[in-house]
């Protein structure tokens, strides 16, 4: 029996976005394996893949893969450095197009968004026509293709958008949600990563249907609140609304060294440089945070994190750096070669509701000075201004 759509949620996901933009601007790259990311340096590069074209994906290359592995899998690939300004220009244009269909848009990343079209779908002949119009308008105005998933909920719409990539349109009516979900591997569900999948596998759970049929009480006993979440996702229950802005829970920045590093002074100056990056982003987003985190990955890929919660929220470079430097000293990696190091801040509060009386005049002056530095950096480039001690890190690291 056909069910009425109580909500119509659309997930728009651009196809291999960065690589597609490069192919659009460089016609000679079309139809070729394009890999956007760090310099592979003949297979010795230390960064990761940002995006790979579908031609490169046939060789097993994918986003977040170490660039050295991408080179081994596809040495004939064309490796292109990211062009953030160009991608942002197209991203802004795409979201402007989407805003012409509904004001209820939640931007998830530079190349994907959710739309709640429940209140406007009646303006079109059918849900399918609306989906096609979104795809057609994006292509006609940008030359790029998007894959679109339409469903009664965000989680199902997101899965649907990935179902017929590239240039796909998948519609899952309410009465077909369970039929669509059941045969899928549980890894398709929102929140099921590697560790959760391993835990589910130990219970004999491989598919969404197996998860759906598992007793909720046992899932909650073994996974806590996550067990309830998994059960709801498996049953197609997702009542989350489309919000104008995705909630930002933390801000972090990390860098991978070109050569595994043991120079303690360089590591400290890199932490200062990363503290600058994190504090600048916090100010840009209008947040301050209370928990500072240090992340270290060694030559053998073993990874450790340390964090400390301070009494007040901050977005000042020196305060973040002071905490992370102390964490680094307490951790004491000794002479172990460091491959990657990172700084993060969480437990965020909005500056709008921040009680400035908790800060003294000196901190307020520092904040104003750092905001001036932010404006100069934005105008003249990321190397315009920096703390002196961070200069060495800027010269020797790629972030």
C-alpha cells in the first residue's frame, strides 16, 4: 500500500567534486585518472588524497588514502594540488542554486547538503521531476554532475544519493524504505565505522536486516546509547530535522611531516603554528572552547591523544598553545620519530553568549590584536603574519 510522504528530504552530493572541477577547467584531464591531494613524490609523499576522479577510483584510489599508496595503485595517475579558492567558488554557486528550491538547507561539507522540500514539493508535477530539476540546474549552470537521494529521512536520503553514483537519482518512497535498507551492509548506516562494524560482526550481524532483527535490549546492553541509535537507523527511523547550520563540535588542525621528526624545538614550534590555525578558525566561526587536545602519530603509525579541560573557554593562540605545550611535555615522546602532530579544541561555546566579564582587559586586548592578524592574513595570505616561534614550522611543514 502506498504511504503518504510526511517529509521529503533530499541529499545532494557532488560527484568527485575537486577532481571534477579540475577536469572542467582543464579539458585535457577529462577521462583520465585525476588524483587531487599532496605531492606523491614518486611514491614517497607523506600526505593524503583529497579526491580521486572515477577513472582513478577504478584502480582502488579513494579519499583520505595515503598519497604514497595512491601512487602505488595508480602510478599513471595525474596528481594535482588542491585549489581551495576555485572549489569554494563552485561550492558557493551550487549552494546558491539549491537555495532557489527551498530555504531549508543544511550544508554538510563543501560538496554536499540536505534539503527539506516538504513544503514546496507540491509546486512540481512529481518528486522525481523536482530531483531532475535540481540535477539539471546544477549541471547547466556549473557543468558539474550531482547525485541526488530522496527519502523520508536524512539518513536514508544520504544512503540513496550514493546508490547510483555518478550522476544518479534514487528515490525511496516511505513504503519501500525497509525493502531498500535490509540487504545493505551495516557499514552503510550513519555512525557505523570500522570498530563498530567489527563489534557487530562478532555478534553475527553483517546486514541491516540482521541488525534490525537483533533484540534492542542486547544492542543497548552492548553499545549503550549507540545501540539504540543503530536499531533506529536499521528500522529507517530518523526524525532529525534539516538545520540551517551543521553543529560544530570541535575545531582541529594537524600536519604530517615530510620526514619523521625528532627535533623537539621544531615539534614545539609546529604546535604553536597549529594553535594559531585552530584559534583563527575558532574566531572565524564565532566560538571559544574549553578542552584542548594534542594528537601525535609516530613512525610506526601508533597514534595517541591527550586532552585537558580548562576553567574558561578561549580562542586565544597563546592560551591554547600553553595547554598543548604542557600536554606535550607530560606525554614526553622522547626521541621517537613523529610522523604527524595535531591540535584541537572542543566543548565549544558561542562568542555571542560569552560572558566577557570573565576575561580581564589584557585578554580582551590580545583578542582584538589576533582579530587584526586574522583580517591581515585573510587579505594578504596565510604567511602575512605569524608568531615568530612558529616561522620555522611554517617553512618546514605542509598542513
